[in-house]
């Protein structure tokens, strides 16, 4: 009997996650991912939309940014997980597309840019 109540409690804590392919455009396969708290596009490299990522960074979060900017036709030429000048320029183009003022187009992916990048 405690197993049943524990399972029910565990089920309420587990976030809802749904993933489906929506756009094969670009060089990365971009999907819609929905959880209890957010919905958006992902390239499956990283789901960390709460971390500020800036030039000089490397890794999966950078590749996620590169794939999402590429999906919108603004991506850098290399999808290599290195946040260099081409990725910075791609992020600035996406920031412009999202209506950021010229002063806000800093090429850094913080909370506002993360909200803009994964919108389906």
C-alpha cells in the first residue's frame, strides 16, 4: 500500500515532457519540447534555458544556440560548440529579429534571448 501512494506522489513530481519533430530545416534537427513549465524548440543538445552563455563559452549549450540560430536562418557557418565571433553575430541577428533595441543586441544569450530563441 505504501508503494501505490509513493508511485502516485512520484508521478505528480515528474515533469511532463513531450517531444515531436517540427522542422527539419537547417543543419540540425529541431523539435518542439514541452514540459510542465515551458514549451519551445530544441535541437536536443541542451535544455538549459536558464544559464547565461557568452562569447568564449564552449560545449552543448553553445551548440544548442548555434542550432537554433541556424534553424532561423541566422546561424554561424560552423556548428562546432564554440562561441566565437560568428556565433556572436548570429545571436545579434536573432536579437534584432526579436525586436531588441540596438543597445540590447549584445550577442550574449541571457534570459531574454533564451525566451526568443526557442519560440516555435
